C-alpha cells in the first residue's frame, strides 16, 4: 500500500498570537489553520497539551490526561455568558513576542475562576447536561485530577507552597478512603471548578480539531513518555512507578551525555515499574494512548528509545552520568496497545497514527523495536553534518518510514544553529546542499521537502527565518524557555506561497486538498478572520 507524503508546521499553541498574554484556542488558532491551508500544508504539530510544570515545561504536566486550562479561550466564555466582556481587557504588561508565565497565569486563572462560579450558579440546563456527560465519561482520571489539583492549590496557599504530594498529611498521601472522602467534600467547589475547566478545554479543543480536519489539516500531538513526579498519576497510581515505600522517588529519568548535553540530562521524572504494568495488562498505557488518539490525528511518542531501555539515575545523584541502562517493556507493551486499540504493527496501521521520537543514543535494538512496531522514526537535519557520509540524518540515507524535521523544539532555530557553526561545517552544508547558505532556513526546508521521508515538519521559527532569540527550549535550562511567540506582522504573503510551491514540487499536497481561490492565498490570509 502506498503511503502518501505530507508536510506541516511545528508550532505550540502558546506561541500563537493573541491578546491575553499567550496563544490559546481562540481566533488565532483558527487563523493559523487557514494559513496552513494557504500554504498547502496538511499537518500541524503541537507540543504536549497538558498543564505546565517546573520551568513552565509542557513535558512536566500534573496529569497525563488533562488539558492545560491556560489554553482556554476566554472570549468563548464571554460568548456563553460565563464572563463579562470587561474581563477580556488585556493586562498592559503582556508582550506579543514572549509569554510572561506568572503574569499570564494570574490573569487567566482569575477569569477562569469567575467563569466557573457563574457556570455552577447560573449555567443553562443544556450546558450543565453536557458537562455532566463529560464528567461521567472521563471519571477514570478526572476525579483524581480534580481532587489532586484542589489539594495542591490549598497546599500552595499554606506555609509550604513548594510541598509535593508526599509532604501532604499521611492519610491523603496514602489515599486512605476516609481521608479522600473528607477532602472531596471539603473541596467540592474547587473540584467542580477543575472539572469545569477540563470540560471547557475539551470542548474548545474538539471544535478546533474539527475545523482543522474539515480543512484537510491533521493534528500531530506529542505524548511525553514520562510524567511529572508531582502529578495526579503518580499520586493515584503509585504502584505503577518505581518509588520508595513513602512514595518518594527511588530513581529518576534522564539520558547520558549526548548531542544536547556533554554531561547528560537529569530530567527528574519518576520511572515506571514495568513489571507492575505488565501484571495489569498495560491498562494505564492503553487508556493513555486511547485518550491521545482521540485528541489527535497522529501522536508523537517522546523518547521512544526508553521503551527498549531507559537511563535510570539514582534519585540522590547529582549528575545524570551516575545512571545506568535498564530494560524497558519492549514489544510486550506495543502488542498490548495494538490489540486493545485495533491497530496492526505496520506502516499502514499503527504507522499512520503514531510517530516514534527515536533521537538520542539509538542502538540496533531500538531500531528493531521501532520496525517491529511499524512506526516511522525521526530525522533532524541539524544533526546531519558531522563529516560522515553515512550519517543517518543526511537525506540520502533516509528511508520512507521517516519524519524529517529541520529542527525540533529542543534545537536552536536553523538560522541560529547556522550562525554558531564552525566555518568548516558551514562549508560541508553548502557543498552537500549545493547552496550559498544565504537563506539556510529555506535551504533546509527545501531539503526536507525533497527527501523521501513520508512526513516533513518545519518549526514556524524556520519559516520566518528567526535567530536564536526565538528558540523554544534549551535542554537542561529552566529559565527563559517555552516563552517564544510570533505575531502576524512577521508573516508575509510569500511565506505561504513558498510552502505551497514546495508541497507541489515534491508531492506533498494534501490528499483531499480543499480548493482555495487565489484571492484567499498569500497576503490576504494574514489578517485573522475569526
């Protein structure tokens, strides 16, 4: 069976323009879909949509299932009558080019709380019925999440704002039924608010996804392999994680020295007790993947190599170098997932829905697991130019079961990367691509589009030709990351036209392309219309 070719853009929702300090599920998200259509792109890849954790990272969410309440479009809450219009007046300190997370969190949460109170006091019967249906359908994770967040908020208002769930009163940390029931009763209003916000997020997200799908754009989601130590998942299911008897971490996740860090990376996430998952038939993972495949058209599994073997660092260690490789679940996990979700281990089945992020230290065993699972892997052009013609990231070494990126959210922008290269490496790039390097970001976009890789995905920063100041993340850093935003004034009509030309030249046009009049392309697509 022939696998069609596609291209798309990597852009997280927080990076979208918008009046309320960060991107969200509002008009700019719909306008971005329109812009993708004008550029004849059929994929929109986002970062994890869960809540943010330490350092504002979307990879340290307090839940593997919940959405980020901060992404809720406040204007839609006004439309429903749950907020007054004056709640939409922006904070004058908001910036178009950066997310000021403390300011954004304070602004948005105050309005979300107002909306929750009004909904529960005055909400229409039809809305309340839809909300109750959602709560029943998602009860398997939603009840624990709402209580966890309510307890955490109460703790943060106390004298120990940095306490984790292991520091809570012992009865709550151990989840004794009587203590949980008492807390749920005491915090009933707060729990109802957290559920309401999840319902709002889900409804808004489903509308946006339906709009994108209707215009021929598929959404690529991102599922972190690990969860945050301070999360509803670890609190509610401690038996599934490698913890000490008191619930504290015994070992943590990370990676040994690699491209991103000479000293390795100490992520701090809890590791799984894979034997416990196997005894439960991998039920937690099945439900997690089922939820992800409902939210997204395709799912990128972060750190795929951790399923073959993962780097376990003693929790007390100061450095990632002190870790050791431990065996992962391997094929058993994917066999269980595919059986439960009706997928086959082929590119035509699982490979149409799931992407394996197989970056880092990759061994033949990791490649074998990915091939056995039928999943496309990733190739990053910025990793290609080490002087070795056999480098797997050089386009002439690609295979069709590949997703090629100019760079990822963890990389510098292509222009920033280029500007920092030694002259000899710049020369290799110019000779390999037969270019001058004067527009290296477009040279890379063309190389990715021309390759045999099934999917080609480009960060929005590379389309705009931005330097290192627009970098999204710097692995190992907790300051100044995840903040980048663009604004529509940076986008010219020719950006979409050039993407459209490359999609046509290299056979990456949307399969069921929606006919778009010439007047709807180029400069006419720059002003938001929703």
